[in-house]
C-alpha cells in the first residue's frame, strides 16, 4: 500500500515511516522541504494518508492557522478534486479541547477532516494525542521528557517547577502500532485513543530518569521490563551518545582469578561472573536462604555439595560446551573447582543483592 505521511521528518513521522516500511508499505514522505507540486502528485498516488504535520510552537501565532488548518485543507481539497475517498488518519491533540490558539487550530483542522469524510464517504480516524514520548524526540522543544533525558545524560541540571504536576503520556511505539493496526484491518472510524495511556507526574518522571543515570554506578537497575518504566528507559537510552555506549565495572582480582558484578535488581537478585585458574577452587561456604545459579561459559568444572543436615554428598561435572545450570541449595555447603586445563569462566545469578551486613554466606570446608 502507498501511504502518504506528512511530517515525515518529525518525531512521530520518523518512527512511523520505519514501522510502515517494516510492514511492507511504500511510504510517500512529505516534509517542510517538499514542493507543493510533489505533494499533489503524492496525493494522486496514495492509497492511504497519515497526516502528522503541523505547527505547535511557531514564532508567530498566525502560523497555527497556516500550518494546521490551511495545510490540512490543501490535502482535503485535492482529495475531493481528485474524487478520491481513501482512508485518512489525522494526528490531532488533546489541546483541541482547550481554549488556546494551538488547540483551536487543531479543532478547526479536525472539522476539515470530518468534512472530507462526510463529502466523500472516506474512512477517517482522528487521534487526539496527549504528550508523546520516545526516541528521536527533539529536546528543549515541546517534550519535557526529551529535555530531561538529554540534560541528565549531559550533566545539565533539570528544572522541575511543580513536581506534582500531572501528565498523561503515550509511547511512540504504541502510537505507531495503533496506526499500523488501522492500515492492516477494518477499524471503526471516528475518534481514537492510543493505548495504554500512562498517568504520572513531572516529578516522578524526573526521579526515574535520574535513577537511570545513577544505575551505571550502583549497578541497581530500575524495573525496566514492563509498562511505563520500560518505555521511559528505552527513551532515556536513545539520548546516550555513541562514545558513552560502554561503561566500566569494578572487578576484584586475586590469585584465584577475577570476580565482577554486572547488574543488580531491586527484587530479583544480581548477575556477576568469575574466573578460576586451572586447579583453583572457589566457594567453600553455604547459605541459609540465598540461592545461586551457575553457568559455565568456558572450561571444565566440578561442583561439590554436602548437606549440613544429613551429611549427604554430591559431585557434578559441567563444561562450557554443554550449557547446564548448577543450582546451589540452601543448607548445602558448596564449592567449584577448575578441573580442566583452560581458564574457567562462570556466569552467576544470585536471587538477592549481596549485603555486607547480612551476607548469608558462611564459610565451611568441604570433603
């Protein structure tokens, strides 16, 4: 399908064009540098229109009328003149419900789109979007999240005038997915919302972003696997410059090898790795509650276990060629010995962050 996208070089447009191409659509891109004659030619060829372009922070308020209303009319008038009734998605704003110049211009543009639908019978979909956040949004413009992410990464102070100020947010991937869903199947026309919407405060967003930055030193990650924090973390990362894609970790080296902590979580433990030279034994302790999972990445190892309760003993041999998890069990003393000729490299997960005051790691020699 040939999809005309206005505002293709804007924040939403850049993301959407990639989504469309991933879904095998041909994209006809319209931006500020596109000639009017080319726009009209694209309208003739298009099978679907997604109208994102508009003014939201012009230097002159009269440009709201030009960029939001007149440009929408240009598209609609040409569609009607060409006797085309192709589907039309219009990116409006929740500000259309407010009494300000930007909102008024968006509301007028909505009526232009509705006129097109009424006149031609075309399927039209109007999205009154709240604040949209995600990668490639311009900082110091119209997104406080983009500004916060950019400034925190660059060690520039962020200003929060009212930390309790409430905001409703939608994530760029969800916006694009919602648009793609309409292209891919029959959807009821009219007004639409992007789901999910995230309701939070400016202060909460600022605190989370600051926590993202500190995690490189503390190694304690936020709960970045789901929902709003997942999306916000992805957004934050997108502002990191290439020279900062990597960061250093502290490692502890002794005659046995190296031990290095990699990542800690608030409620799901931590990840680390260690090495052991040939013949070296590490461990020789037990835990009352703590659990560990070992994965040999390179080399050969023998794990020894002994029950504190029954005295039962166990030996397990593993190597990096056949990935197997070896799990420590509370109440069993355990150690690991490099029984091969190569350096032993082992990945380790523990179900809790190591606490020096309550280590739950008691030394005891094995058989």
